[in-house]
C-alpha cells in the first residue's frame, strides 16, 4: 500500500472567499501514482473550510455567503469575540458548520467528481490569510 502526503498553499482574501483547488488536488492524485484508494484533505486553521460544489459565479459570489449570513450572521453575538477581543466569532461558527476536511475516493487513478463538481477552499475569516491544505493519499 502506498502513502503520499503533500500540502497546497493558497492566499485568500477572507470574508467568504472561495478558491477552486480541484486542479491542485488532481495533480497530487496523479503524482501519488495511486490507482485505487482514498484522498483526505484538511485545511489548517479554524476559520476556513473545505467542500465540493459547483464553482460558478452565483454560488461562489453570492449564495454561499448569503446562506452563511442566515445561519451565522456577522453581526451576531459570539462569546468567542469577548474572550479573544476579536471580531471573527461568525468565522469560526461558519467553518465548523462546513468542516475542515473532505474525503474523496480514488478510482482508476481519478477522483470521480461530477461534471460540475469542484473541490473548494472557503475562507470565512475577516481578513486575508495564507492557508495550507494538507493532502494525504493512501491506496494501491
């Protein structure tokens, strides 16, 4: 059984910035040489998330932010902000709801993503950040 681990580095703008990292992930699958297995990716940090979605302007530029605003409003009351004296309590809640990782199967050396499905990084923090996504691939 092979194991392969690498990191993807990305600069983000914060405030619900969504970046398509599918190409980076596909490149790592190819580099790993794994034909059948599992890929797990995790973003380091508690104010960003990973998921899959259709990377199109309406969803990326409006719908995800609007949905998160309904669930965890920026101007809501967050005890976290009193504890740390910052303004990103909503960022932590949003990231926790989305999740920090994705697990994807590798089939015949490929990720079986749908036609309109991409792997994305979403940065919920209130400022630009340097993000690192750790990718581990296990298989044969």
